[in-house]
């Protein structure tokens, strides 16, 4: 039997955590009326997202088991020790904070642009141009889905509260 790499263990435990969080969201969402996709109740979104999150966790855990013998890539400066690359984590946290702030004070379009743009910068392979194009595309999709189709009461643009 092949030894399990550190990356595979992290993916396996990360997948398990996503399963637990997803199932918790489903359980909590079932306390509310879920409704149907055409007439969503307050529990529909938590149940749907929780189920998708649990399914994603299962897929991550399965992929970790199939890649168990693959060694984890090391990131470092050639001095013999590996340093964690925090760029992705910092960008994800910053993008969520920007979304929360701009969702309240700026509206749907600036909040969507910020979360996608900052998150895209977390991947070292993305260029600024790619991040901008991806952000603009996601803003268009967010406007069509959330503002036009679902008629969410979130303004597209606003200044202040």
C-alpha cells in the first residue's frame, strides 16, 4: 500500500469538513419552508447550497483517495525548507470581506466585481486582464440571475446605505 501524502490527507480532511458543514446547512435549512425552485422559501437556499457543498466535499474526498500516493508540491526559496503560499488564502479572505462591505455600501455590481477580481488574483497564473474579464463576465451573470431573473432586492449600484 502506498503512503498517503500530506496533500492527500489535507484534501481528504478538507472534503470531510465540507461534507459536515454542508449537511449542517441542510439540517438547519429544513427548519424553514423550502418551497420549490419557482417559489423559493427561506430554507431553499441553505438546503440547496448545503447539499452542493456536501456533494463537493464527497468529490474532494474521493479525489484525495485516488491521489493518495502523489507527493505534495513544495513551495520555497531554495533554502531547503518549504514555505506555505498564503497568497490564495489571503485573497479569498480579502474578497469575502470586500463583498460584504461593497454589498452593503456599493450594490450588487461592485460587490460581485470585487469578490471575483480579488479571488482571481489569488491564482498566480491569472493576469490582471484575465481577472478583469472574469469579473466583468460574473457581474453580467449576477445581474441576469439575481437582479433580473430572481428579482432580489439588492440595488445594482448605490452610494452608502
